[in-house]
């Protein structure tokens, strides 16, 4: 489907208001000034308000960026200098926040191995691996839990008051260990400690709050056996033991039961490490985030499967974009020329009918078309009496994609061509016919060049849109058909659908690698668009 | 940190917009230009799920929302806390991302085959449940939520593929798939239906729906260790059983008897059966409502998928739906209590069954509802026959190539070489990770 960015078709902004503001100037300058002061104050106030949180997180880059923005805003709007900047600054800031920043983030991500299994830091990964290896001590009792404190309910010191669910014996537990409670030490109701003299028992909400990250109960354990601790789980407690021990100096994890030692080793993919034993078995599937430099780019160019995919997909992407723009433009133009002839009756009716495909949301139209191409139950084969598995072979699938996109896109081209045709003065054609040009010559030498001046930039935009027309591929063919030997690159995949599959597809997410492909795609689209704009400039020579 | 940054971007942009609107001395043409752009960050902010502020936040998908809300409300009332249940569209990936950023939920509800990816990303905590607690659940449901020797989820429902038949064309209970196909084929030959047996495949294939065929012929995906866990190094596609399955699929495919075809896909498979245009269908409990609304309440039969004559029984994938405790949740105590006690009882499980419409995993509830809802009892039996879908991260490398191999074989590709190719692709992908 060809949709141009809306600003291309938006009428120029209404200039009447500023003029009236200018006229009214002098009569009331107080209100704008007050509004300005209040809003600038608001901006500065907001910046002050969020700064402590940022400083606490140590996000110095953001602190710097935030205050730079505030300074720029104050300098531009609080003074009478820099009038042109008053118009440029808001747009430029939006450009930086919503365009430049994401591009920089993507480029930064492309130098990492970010993806499934590598989201956390190494430190967090080690903690998770050790934590996930903790199991209940066999035959150990489980306890109901009450938490008491002799200090504050938020920061302790805390004591666990435990009741063995099987025997009813009560214990107090703290960092020193367990001590059995006598009958007078605590009141037990329904198997839970409900009162301890001289101690404040926490409510359930207080226990929850104290257990939050940074709370006094976070990570609170009571040593029980030789290698085991009693830990809270909800409002009960269990005795756990973990066989794994991390040696920070040696950077190894040792299984104290089997004696097996695991060291970080690079996986075959080369972009991540796992804790691996000497015989090659991995301790877990968890790896950690690392900066890997240009390795993602090296992989994009050197991995034979990917680089051969990349080239063939790139060629098809070009063909798809050129084919979509070309076919929709020629059909749209032809219809527009026909409809523009006064001899056609019922122009309005025809024009409305031609615009119908444009009125159906692309999402729905594509899903319906995907059903139309079905071999046994689809409309296309039914109507044409064919038995073609359209989406099952690369050639026919590509044809089907192009035809569907033609149906989706020609009304747009019809619309802009009709508009451009109607703006071409009739006397030019008249003059040409006086010079002896026939109808075709008039169109070829007079109408088409003038039309292209107006339409060519829209064609470039349409090309860029189709170059990245994810919906048309994903909703119609999902990139298929695939061969069982190559599940990542399908016959109708364009670069953006291919990238999407790499990043978020069936197999494990490779966001770092997909970012690298995105950066390459960004450069490619930019170069193509630049070349096209250069070429369209020559069209404007007709005006000189 | 990420959430603070994005909030700042939003606040800053609103501030700038406001400043832009107040304009300079010269007037404010920028106003019209800036307004539509400013709506963008707001829209994208609401598109990404944002954690609620309640004392227990649960994420689930829209289908389970009512059921989870009901059990969560009961828990909240008992504990005197507030609870928020949010329906998230991409529950799994959004949960993993949000949990990593520290603004995810406390509890997440989802299928057991998410566990591998969630554990790989350190997103869920193991649960410590007593043997008495575990004994109440279907054995293979507990096996499904067990990963690397730890239990990560509390299962509430099980689902597996079963065989639906339209009584008009295939009225019996069948012992073999051959009998099912023969009955359906008779209806096709008589011009009454267009398809004998719908198995959703499409042009990209579907390994999930083909699993009963693969297992009945003796193929398998991953071999099982003695303790029931899967071994990612033991692929069973290019084994004699897997190759026999490939040959069977070829014989039933477009080059053979044309029972399996690529034109039957996930979009139309259930619909064709519900419209009475297919004699039989392999699908799960989720198809039940469409079928009842289509051909009618009494017009269909359900039975576990039978195997091929003289071969092994068909073993569809068992899927368990479960509750998980998020590793980075803000209210872990309530989350642990909710999962290990709040929903770990017959009352809550009955509520889950009634509102989520899944065969229950808790045996006590299953027995209680068996008489009232025979369809669900049949699906529970189908799940009994099933093997838990492997939750290994390696499984992510299986779906696409295997599905594509099935689709190619149905389309007439050589069964043995295609199956071997799929196995080679999968094992190379697993070795390369």
C-alpha cells in the first residue's frame, strides 16, 4: 500500500493567525509574557524535580542532556535574541528525541550481544544461576511464618517466628540461627505465632514492604543446617540448600556435591559466554550482556548463509519497491488520464469506485487477500478456474504480492495524478496542438513532464515506504514460502520482514544482530532516497 | 532507569510543546505543526504496557483475564490488599522485557513452554512446593512446569489436540486414523464436504498440529532422559520413525491421497469444519466455541487423536497453563503467597476452570466436573496421552524448519531428504547457539 507521509498532503499552514497576532500586538503583551514565564518556570521546575532521581540512578548523561535542553529553552525564549531559533528549536528537539536518539540507541545496541539469554549483567546472571539451583532439603520441615522486630517495621532488626507445620514446634530465627521457643515465649494461634512479648509483629503488608528491593527483609535468611538456610516464601518458610558456589576471584562456579567446576567459555556463535564444565556441558542456558564491537557487522557480511540471503533479499526488496511504485503509478496515471477526459460520463461515480480499495484499512485488506490466494478455497483460483498454489512457490508468491500491492496502492496514485493533471493549464495543450502535436505527443512532451514535477517527490516517498512495507509481506505471506534448509529467509521476504524475524521471530531473539541489520538498512534507504531526490531535481528543469 | 528516561522524554516534550505554544514575540505558527507530533510519545507510551500501582500486579492475556481477576480478587480480599490484573497482548515478550527493566508485574500467567525462555532470561523464580501439594495435580502437568529440576509454575489448566468429527459424516469413535480418513474421504467422494481431515498446515507448515502424526509413526522431537527431561542433543526426526512419518505425510499429501493440503491453514482450518465443509478436524479446546456456534451443540464428537493402524498411539503436545512468580517483581512476598497458596486450592482452581474454559490440572476439580462437561473430560484424556511440549530454548529453533519441512513434504517434496534437511538445520542452529 502506498501511503505518503501526511505532511506531504497537508495543506500549507494557515498564515492568517500570526498576522492577526501581530496586529494585536501592543494592545496586550502582558498575557503572553505571563504564559511564557509560567511555562518556562514549569520546564525548569520539572527538570529540578526529576534531577534527584536521575542522580540517584547515576544517569549523568541524562542529567547533562536535560539541563542542556533547559538552558537552550531559557536562552531562546526568555530573551529577545535568536528569533529564528524560536521556530527551529521545538522541531529540532523533537527531531533529536524521536529520530536521532532512537537511531543512536540502535547503533549502540548493534555493538552488543543483547537478546535472549543476554539481557542481564554477568553479576545478575551468576546470582540467578545460584538462586535457581537452591532446592528444599529432603525431609526438612516447612514452617508458617511471622516476622517480628524490636526496631522499626521497615528496617528491623527482624526475627522470624516459625512454627513447624507438622509438629507444631515454634522457633525464633535470626542471622545467628534457630532457637526453640518455650510455651511462655510466644502465643500461637492456628499454627501461627500471633504474639511475642516485647516484640512488634509485622502485618502481611508490612512483611511485603520490608521484603521489597532495598527493604530490610530483602535476602534475609536464617542459617539452619550445615549448608542450608531457612528462607521466606510468601507467608511461610522453607529450608533450602544450594550446591553451587561462586568464586569471584577465579570467576568459576563449583558444584560442591559433584566437585564439577564451571568456567565462562565462548559459545560457538562467538557473541556470548556460558559457564561450561571441562567436558563441554553447560551449567545453564543463561549468558550475559557484553559489548562485542563490530562483530555483528562482521557476521552480517561474512556468515555465508546471511550474506547470500542479504543480497538476494536486497534485490527482491528493490524489485518489490520499484515494481510496486511503477505498477501503481502507471495504472493510477492511466486511469487518471482517462477519467480526466471530459468525454467520459459518470466521472464522479467511477472515481468513487476507484478509490474504494484505498478506503479499506490495509490490515484487513491484506488478510482478506491472503485468503483470496488460497489454492483450494481462494477467490482467485475459483474465478479463473486455475489450480495454482499461489503462495506456495517463490515466483507465483512474488507475483501475488505485487498484484495485491497494486490493488492496494493504485487509488493513491490515481488520486495524486488526478490532482496534478487538473492543475496543468489547458492552454498549454492547446498551444501544443496548434504546433501540430497529436494527443500522444501532447501527453508525452507537455503533460507528463509537468506532472512529474509535482508527483516525483511523492514517488520517492512511496518508494521509501514500500522499501520498508512490512505489513504487505507479513500479513500476506509471512515472508514465505521457505525451504526447510533455510528457515530464516523466505521467498518473499523483504529486508524489514527478514530483520523482524531475526529480532523477534520464532527462534531466539537476537536484538543486537537485528540492530546491526537495521543500521545497514537505514544507511541503504538513506542512500537510495538521496540518489532519487538528486534524480528528480533534473525534472524541475522544465520550469526554467 | 529506562522508565525514568522515557518519562523524562515525555515530560520534556510536553514542556517544550508548552513553551513552543507560548511562542515568541512574533506569533505561533509552530503550534499547528507541533501538536500532532506531541501526541506521538503519548500514544507510544500507552502502547507499551505500564505496570499498575497495586500491591499485587498480575499480567495475563485477554482470554484469561476474567478468571485471573476472580481468583486475584478473592486473594486481595483475604489479605486486605489491592490487586491489579492487566491483559497484555504480547504477554511473554513484554513480560521478559518489562521484568528486566524493573517495571514488570509480580505474577505472570502463561503457557508452560515459555519457561525455557523465561529462565534463560532470569525472569521467573523457582517455587518450593511440598510433595503433598504436587500430588494433587496431573503428573504430566507437573512434569510440564518442571525445568532443570525446579518447579517454576503452578499449573491450572491443560490443553492438547483432540479429534473432532462431524456426526453427519463420521459418526463413530475411531480406533485408527485410517478409519477416520476413510470415513471423511467417503464424504469427500460423495461431494458432501471439501476436506476429509483438517490439519492446519498452510504454506509455512505447523509442527504443533502435526505432532500426533509424527509420534504415532515413531518419530519424536527431543529424546527424553530417564528422569523425563528432554535432551536437546537427541533429535528424533531423521530416525526410522521420523522418516516413516515423513513418508506417511507424503502419502497423505498433495502428491498422494490429498487429505493433507497446504490450503488448510491456521486461518481457515477451524472455520471450514465449523461451517460443515470438513468431515473431521484436529484441534484443541479453543475451537469448541466456534464449532458449537457453527454446526451445532450436538453435531460433533470429540475423541483423543487415534494412532495409525498397527503403529504407536498418537501423542499430541501437552500444554499446561500456569502461574509464575516474576524475579524482579516489587511485591514478591504477596506474589509467592498468591501462587503457592492463593490459587493452590480446589476453590480457586474451580473458578479458573469455569472462567478460563480449560480442562483443569488439579485432579480433584477434574473429577468434580467430569460428569457435567464430558467434552472437557475428553480433552483432559487427550492431555493424559500427551507429552509436555519441550520448554527448552532449543525448541525455538525447531518450529520454523520442521513446519516448513512438513509443508514441503505435503507439497510433494521428497520425504526422506526433506526430513533429513530439517534435522540438519535444527541441529546446526542448536549447536551454533
